[in-house]
C-alpha cells in the first residue's frame, strides 16, 4: 500500500502510451526514466512501459510521464 503522501503511479496501456507520445511529440527515449526496482511502481511493470504519475496541486492535477528502465 502506497504512502498517503506518495503520488499515484499507474501503468499506461499501449494505446494510451501512443496517444501521450503523439500528443507531446516525443519518442519513448526522450521521456525521463524510472528504475524498474523503484518501490513506487505498480506491480507487474516491465522495462519499456510508460508510467503516469498524478500529483495534486492547488490548481488541480499535474501529470508526469516516465519510462521504466
């Protein structure tokens, strides 16, 4: 169970990942990296998958994307 202060991490499916990469006009190699042994990753994450990190701010939500290495 994640800590209450830890932002939500979720794994994107292939279609969502393609939409994000196309919308941001970047390739997977241009995304920031997150290690596959990071304790915040959801179970079953594989190298090469894209993770969405959701952080709540005073202005709403902010999304960050990382590729698992």
